[in-house]
C-alpha cells in the first residue's frame, strides 16, 4: 500500500479545518436554516486532564458547538475542588449517572485499566465516546470496542490527537511533498519527571503513557509499523524497581523506513527535538513536543540552510480531538481521528512489551489506511527564518 498516494479522506480534514470558525446556519430559500443544537458532553473522571478538556469546551460553547454536561467523580473532596474552580458545574458520583444522562458524548478520563469497561458501557447506552490513551488493554479488547461502535452507529475516538495540530499538518504536507526527499529514518523522544500524584499510570509503562504521542506522529508520517524491537529498564526509583520506567523502541515501517522512540518517566529534561526525520535530501523536525508544537524546521541539503516556520496556531490544544468529534456529529460525517490507527498502535504496544520480554523482534500484523492531512503551500506558514550555516 502506497499511503502517500491516498487522498480518499482529504475531505474530512478540509471540513474539520473550516468547521471551528465557519457558519453554523445558512439561508435556504430566503429563510434562516435552523442551527444544529450544541453537542452535550459528559465527563467520567475529574483528574488533572479534565481541565484541558473543559478548556476546549469553553472555546466551543460561545459558538454554540458544544456544552458541558455532568462530571462524574466519586470523591467529595474532588467535588469541592471542581466547584471552587468551576462554580455551577454539574457533578455526579458514578459513571452510570453520566452515561444515563442526556449527553451525546462521553469523555473517559479515568485510570487506564478502566477505559475499556467504561467505553463499552457508554457505547451500549448509545453515546459517542472519546477515551484517553490507551483506550483498551489489548488489541482484541480494542477491536471489540470498535466493532461495538460500528454496530451501534456511534463514533469512538481515542487520544492522542497530535496529528490534528495545524503545525503538524504543515510538517506532514511538506514531507509528503518531498521537502526532504524519501524519509528513511525518524526518531521521537518524550520524557518527564515521574509525577507523585498517582501510581495507576505506571501500570501500562512509559511507552503507552508517553511514547504513544511519538508513535501516533510517526505512524501518521511514515505509515503502519511492520516489526518492532524494544528494550526497557527500571531505575528502581519506585515500586521496588519492578516497574519499567524507560523504554526504547525501534520500528520498521511497511514502507521500509525505520523509526525509534525513547520514552521515560526518569528523563527530566532534553534539548533535542521531540520529533525529527531524515530523508535522502534533507532533515525536518518539530519544534517543541508533538503534543505542543511550536513550529517546524526544514533543512534541504542543496540549500545548506535551515528554514524555521513558526507555529501555525499557538493556541492549539492537545484536546482538539473533542472539537473534531463534536463538529463531526453536528455535520453528520466521520471524525478525522481514525480508530483503526489507534487499534494498530495497541498492537505496536503489545509487540513492544513482548519484544522487551523475549529480547527478539516481533512482527505487527495489523494495518490502517492513513489519512491525508494536506495543507496547501500557502497554508503552511510564511513566517520563516533562514539560518545559513555556510557562512
């Protein structure tokens, strides 16, 4: 499959790019057509991630696109904190109360081990689902959820949503158009100090919690993975050293390109790009992390200089998948986010764990149809800075 020639899903991207700022009513025969009602969004889980999704709601609500529904949180002290920061918020004690309400979409922000169970219950109640990563514990469990969503004619989307960022799309467009020739190698890095406010996130390992951002980006840029080799280590800083907290992965993509990802909770700082790609005619990288892109750089060997393009949208939020989903519901189309890619990534994670355990290369059998994220050249940013290192 030559994924670079695929343009079948380009219309979904174009619709999504216009939807956040475009009109929501039009005149038909001289009369004003009725605007779609705002999509009502409920939340299950009220940890730190909730606030980023509520920030997205606050952007959508004034335009009549979406409104917040109930927030499910078991502990009363969490209620107090939410109400202190968001007076008037509707709080309930159980996931069942959120799912049983009149919401259209449920955003699942609980511990990773509960994602699949809550997503299944939500789909069975006829709601659309957005679930934080990883959205299931195994490829089999994920496939069952995807099939249930299809059977119920509901949308199921899973974080992360790094590929929706305009800056990432501009980088994707430049690379796809051959700005650095044929890409043969890429590398990703995402590390952070281990937070002390929970322990459940460690259960899935740093690749599933942190490296998944790079994996989403790299598979969007290079296509599906065919084989992985992985190694992991435990620094001993927590849980008696039993939980791996640094993982290295090398992936061979279906195109033949190679990529590597380093993810860890004991990587306290770094200065290199979070994402960098090497081609036969140059190099490209993303400024900042892929979940918070601040621009991109292109080095063309023939020119012997770097061109840096500033962020196309400095206000972009990594919770943009929620906007994508609610706009898709209002417009009666599929979201840009592709659950088949997330199913593929579940298999990549499983293969990486197996590779680290067996100390051997492990094949990845699933595939997905990549999405066309094209921006036209005029849309890719014009505030470029040229750094000429030949003088």
